[in-house]
């Protein structure tokens, strides 16, 4: 990794000047559907044509063209989570992936500015790993029910209650919480992280369901917290079994933030990228992605032979990120992610321990 040990977050220039002061504000370009815009974006429309009607593209395309031009002008890179809408995922993102992939890619980013299309904890993670870069999130209110379920003070109390028990924190937490813990994990490496201590008891917080799903795959005793993802906790085994009964050919592919009884009936469980890879590799004729709605839209053009069966649940936080907000973010250099340096150093260590784990 190339980061300096200096957090760089509120150093003299950074502390006094906002990102807008440091980089300057650019006036929002005219957003017109011109022959140039049509030509510039034609190849991108091909990627989203199954989700955006042709008649609506003239509304999207001027934003796509303006964002892609501004990215170059600003020397910025857009990181987008797999739950972002198709026009973000396919038309303006430079790097897409699950939480672990985005955290890893964030360590390699060359650009001066990172625009994080995802939720707040993801942008904070990018900032922790890139203290000298400017990290922007197009909507500061893009939160996460898991991240909001626990505070640093809660973790300190857990440590008092379970002295000596290592604390593994899901990356879906604030920097303040990460700073109190030993190591982070994501849904794709949680079992490996839990087992990396070689002890018989580990606290795995704050997602109760992820912890129960990890516990089913390891001999390590898992202690947890009562946090839930508001998107995945709503799926029930009954509704999924009803789909399966109606059509036994359907394969159920679930995220480990789902309740245990949902995961138990799934044909595959994994991180968002794990789910995407499963569908890409196996191409089941019919699949029910038990997760956020945009996942099926984002992958469907790659696997036209797969029939994606609903239901899905929408993450209202992920959906706060839109093309107009991304454009404003790049024009006005907002909203800037800053992390208190006293917290950042300790939180970074927890993320770096995870990123540096050998696979
Ligand atoms: P992944 O790490 O699997 O991308 O999950 C992130 C998330 O927020 C799922 O709800
Ligand atoms: Fe948080 Fe759930 Fe939304 Fe993921 S889907 S960001 S865990 S609320």
C-alpha cells in the first residue's frame, strides 16, 4: 500500500479549506440532448437498453456525458457498489464491486478524487485507505441500518463484558466503531476472518444474521449484536418456498445478511459479487436473487439466458445516489468525507488487517 502514516485528513490546507476551495467550483454544464451527446453515449446505452426505454435515454445521456467529461477534467474516479442503479453501474462507474472489492480497489486508486457511489460507510472506508485523497459522496444522507445499529461506546461495553474476546466488525459500520475493534470483515471473508484468531470465541458484530450464518460454517463460538439490514431482514423462508413450490426449477441465491432460515433454503449464499459470479458461471435458467433490486438489473444484460424472478427489496440509502447528484458532486466538490484523525488511524488498522489477510 502506498498511503503515508499521516492521516492527511485535516492537515493544514485540508483543515482550513473545503474541497470546493481547494479544487474550485465548476458551473453545471448545459444538459442537452445533442447529436454529439448521442454519439458519445451510444455504446453506453447498449449496456442499459433493457432497463431504460429508448425514449428516456435523452434525459439520462446528457448527465452521463457530462459526468464522464468532468471525471477526466477533475482527475476523479467513480467507485460504485453492485447495488447502484444500472445507469450508474454501467455508464459512469470506473470500478464496481462488493464491499471487499471496493475497499481493495480503493487502496490502488491513482486519481486525486474518489467519488463513492454507495453508502456512507463505504465512502468512509475509501477515505481511511486514501487519507491524502479527496473522497466525495453524492449524498451524505446515504446511510445503512447496520452501521446505525451500533456505536463505539457499545463496542467498549462489549469488551468490558467479554474481556479478551477478539472483536470482528462488519465493514458496514462507522469509522468510530471500526476504531474500537480488532479487524473488519465483509460478507465474502467473514468466516476466514473469524477463524484467523485461532481462538474458540469471537465477537462478530453488528449483524446478527451474518453472525448466525458464519456460526453455521465454523467451530468458533460466535457472539453477536442485534443489528439487521433493513433490506435483507424482510425476506422470509415462506415466501421463497412458495416460489420454489410454484416452480422447482428456480435457484435461490441469497446474501448472508438474510435470516438463517432464508439462507438454509438457498442454493447458494455469498457476498454481492459471490452471487453475481454464481449466476455468471452457472447460468441457472431461473434465479431468485434474494437481495437488493439493482443486482438483477446490473447483471441481466451479461446473462440474457437467465430469467430473474422477483421479489427483491430496495435499499433506500443506496438509491439516494443519482446521476444529477453525482454531477453536482463533481461540479461543486461535495460532500467531502472527513474522519477525525484520532479515530482514523485505529479504524484504518482494522480495515488494513482485513485487506491484508492472505486468501
Ligand atoms: P457486499 O459486501 O456483499 O457487497 O454487501 C454490502 C451490503 O451492504 C449488502 O447489503
Ligand atoms: Fe445497509 Fe442493507 Fe442497504 Fe446494504 S442493503 S447498505 S446493509 S441497509
